[in-house]
């Protein structure tokens, strides 16, 4: 696949219909009030109409037992002319089970916005291999259902990314504080309580002495491991000059795990092909350990592989801490260590 030939989905407009899809865990059936809160806040904030795919609200146990339902829902959403965008309800851990059930030509012939994160990494890889730009971003239950209302940083990122055809330009770090606090979804009264925020320090530039550019690729570290060795995994040419973005799940894997994953990227020659690396702020590891993840990444890239010139930026606002920004798959971006800026230099959607 020629990276320059990536198709950009049509932009969203107020009044458009968005499909909610459960590609992995059937979270809406377990915490229906949480899903409904996300649906309501998305509709009100962006003037959109939300419909559910046929099995989006099915019992979690049934969705787990029938991956074909989830695959059918993705096909339904892409082929439905009334649906202008598809957004995951939540992540999970088994989207890989539906990967072989999707015909990539269906995605290619019906380009439209797909957005989600975490286990949705699998669907982003499917879109990428079909030549379609997709958006690594918030889901209904984690993001749009934010306790006490949407974060402005996330809301602005979604609007700029999905509704505007101009290049996004410099993406500033969130300066209003971040959170990984968990308020039990089983208690509906928690929905109105705002989560406590921790002070943000902005992006952290670990190394690099020159401006670089490349197309964005990546996702959740643990989910990417599931894709390695499958037909979804990008080939070496597709990794060439890419800017790799990585983030860890809410399970808070150890620094040793991250090191071992990155060693595989090095052993297969992927690290050596990259223009730069972006790391999302890890969740549920304790503030005292945040910098240890930075050290783990730099240890593999610099100490073990000698790639001291490859820019690494960490503590970024995508992934399993909130608020999160949108990261468009397959779109050109720039890292400039001299000005300590990260930019997305082209549009994500088309007219």
C-alpha cells in the first residue's frame, strides 16, 4: 500500500448520523447508564444523531460468544449510506477475533470516519491496510461519557479533527490537568461527579536534535502485540519514515513488558525505520513511576539500539488518561525538538 494514497473519509457536519458499535466487550449492556451518558453528551456537544449497530447493545456474554455479530455490525455500519461515522462504544481485549471476518474491500469502497482506541487498534490496522485514514480517539463510554461533562481539550480535538478539512497544525499539550481516577461505573450517582485532576507538565522531549516528519501509526502496546504475525501487521515499507505512537492499557503493564515489546520492534527492524516516537501518558501506574516508562523507552531506542537521533516525545495526551486528543492514522505529522512542538501537517477528513 502506498502511504500517499490513503483515502480521507468525508468530514462530519451537524445533523449527521453516527453509529455506535461494540467491537469487543459488550460494555453498554453491563453499564447502560454509562453508555447513555456518552451518547447524550456526544449528541449535545456536536449536534449529531447516534444510532446503534444491530448488536451494539447485546448482552456482553453473547457478544463474546459470537464474534461474527461484531463483524456483521462493522460491515453494516460501513455499508449503511445514512451512517457518516462509526465510533466504538468501548474497548476490550478480543477484537483480533473478528479481523479475519472482515473483507477489506468493504472498508475501501465505503470510506467513512472510524474512531476508537485501546482494543480498537485492531480496527485501525484493518482500515490502514484498506488504505483508509482512521482516528485513534475517544469512545462512547470512555471519553464521551466523562463524569460531569466533556473535557474542553477533548471536545476541541474531536471538532478540529472530524469537522474541519484544514490541516490541524500544532497540537498543544493539555494544560488543564489530567486524570486516571476511576469512579465506579456500577454506581449511576457517580456520573455527575467530576474526577479529580492532576497537574500536567506538558509534553516531555527526551531526545532528538532535528525536525522530522512521517505518517502516524501505532495504538495500544498490548493490542499491537496481538496483531504481530497476522495479515494486519504493516510490512517494513509501510513502517518506513513513520512516526510511531504508543500507549499502554488501563492494566498498567510493567516497564519490563514495554521494554520487551520495543525490543521486538528493534529485532524486526521497525525501530530503525521510524522518523520519531510518541508515547501516551501511562494510566494506573502511580505518578512516581511515570518517568520510569520514559526511561524504559529511551533505554531500548538509545542505549540498546543507538538511535540517539530519533526524537522521542512522552507524557502525551492520548490513550488511557483523560482528556485525550485524536491521533489520525496514516496522516503526516512533524516533531520539532528545537521548538518542542508536535504538529499534524495535513487534514484528516475530506469534503
